[in-house]
């Protein structure tokens, strides 16, 4: 069997009927039957790449992928930056759907690579990156939390595993495996006491208050709350479909398959949602439940903006001294479920944990009535339903 030959490919300039003249890169690709198949890709305009040398530089990463199966030096990335470019081409293409990484993860990885990792390690040969040096560098990043440093370590490890998959490094040559980095949280998210939650709700404007109530009585992540559309809510069965999440203006899938299961809504929460639907200008089925007025209803607001401008100032006005973020509502929900001695499986399904060991290793299925009853007890405690029945009934009407 002949070893695949290294391909340089070649360029041609193509004049289009409309628009500027472009560079077209051509090479061969082996199809499923083992036969060569011609391929072509427009790299850019001649204005963008004035010389052929500039065009060749633009396809350097693509040539690595074309020749990944060869053992010639030209087919192997030499520096960490070259390896990173190939990793981004294959793993972080925002235009391609991937089961391994959602859109937001790809975007986050790209930001960390560009802002932190490549500026420090890009010029190193891939075998010259050593565990101790990376460990000390991570320790020097005083402006970052342990969790963020651990995330950077994970991204670097993924880049080296990419090299191993392509045969550019041998098994066991991932230096990041030996890097020690704590993942211990420096700031523990504390649940709210019931009086703190009620005091906070009083200080919030209606839209923000309803976001808080939905998050605290369903356990949804803020990205899932902001990803709700009116069509997702079934008013007859009092449940909603959680099918998408929105992070920093990017619409994506929910965190896990378990997160995409229908979620029950308590009648009090449903009443708050109905009242908000009557107030908002965006109440059509396809509209976002919490649409941004500034964006003309086309998208929900950014969670960081809501946090900095509304939630945290309101927490201070309410006399709450602990740090309050959107995940505080999810922690509060979980804490109250456990305080009410709910069945562990019910808690696991209400929290929609993908891995059952996150709550406890029990494999029985919680019945919907049990989940509704557990959720009802949380609302009773959190919102003091006995004092709010009349107000909820008025909102529902």
C-alpha cells in the first residue's frame, strides 16, 4: 500500500462577474472509496491578499489538516500557536454544529486562547511546553479565580489531546496532565433565607422580579430562563419546555440532555408570568418571555447586564450582605427541596442534573405528582403563599 503523498496544493486567481478577483486554493481529497477527489476553496480577495505569498500564509493551517496523515515535517505543526490554529479550525468552527462542544463553549475557548494562552505559549515548540512551567504560570494569574485557571488548564489539555489524535504527539505526551491546579471555589454561592428572598423581590422591577421567581421556583439556570419563549409555556398543564439557552446574545442548546426535559410550573409562578405577559409589548407566541426593549424584542437581555445594573444593587437596598447572583436562585431552590426532606430522585429530576450522582445514585423514576408536590412546598415556604393567594389570583385573572 502506498503512503499518502504530501500535498502542497496550488493557487489560481479567479475573476468573478461581480465583486473583486479572488484567490482559489485547490487540492485533492480521498473520498470514501479511496479515490482522489478535487477540492477548491475561495481563500479571499486579491485586495485582501495582494501577493501569492500572503495567500499561502492564509492556508497554512488548512494544509496541516489536508496532510495530517503524512509523516513529513511540513505536515506537522511545529509551534503551539500552529497547533492551536489547527485545533480552532477543526474543533471551534462556530459555523459547524458539534455534539462535543456547544456554540458558547467554542466561543469561550476561542477567547481564552486568544487573550491568555497563545500570547504566553504560542512561540513554544509543542514538545517544549512543560508541566511545571504551565503550573507556575497559572499560579501567577492573580486576577483569575481557581475555576477560571482550571478552565484554562482544560483548554490547553484539549489542544494537546488534539495533537495526539492526529498523531503529532504520542500517547502520554500531554504535559498538562501533570499540571496541578485547584478547582476549589474561592467564593461559595450561598442560598437566600426566605426573608432575604422576599425583601429582594420587593426591590426589583416587574420583569426582573418575574425572572427571579421563575428561577427560584423551577431551578432553571438564568440562560434557560432568558431562553424561554411564550410558545414554550403550556398554561393548561402548567409546564414549560426548556429547549434552548441564551448566553451573551448567543442562542444555543441547553447544557445537557436532562436539561431539555419539561419543567412543571407552580400556579403562583404561572400567575406571575400571566401578569407579565399582560404588561410586556412582546407577548406573541414566538416572542421571548423576557425580551429586551433595547434590542427591539429580537433578543433577551444579557444576564451580566441584569446582574450589574439591577439584581446586585437591589440586593444591597434589601439589606442582603451576601453576594447574590442568578445561580443563587438555583441554590436556594435546591436547598429548600432538601430542607423539606424531598425524595432524592425528585430533587435530582427537578434540578435536571444530567448525572444522577450529582444528587445521589438512585435509579428510580420520580412521578410527576411527586415533583409538583415538592415544588409546591418550596413556593409555600419561599413566597409565603398564605399571604399571596389573593394577589396571585388577581394576576391570574
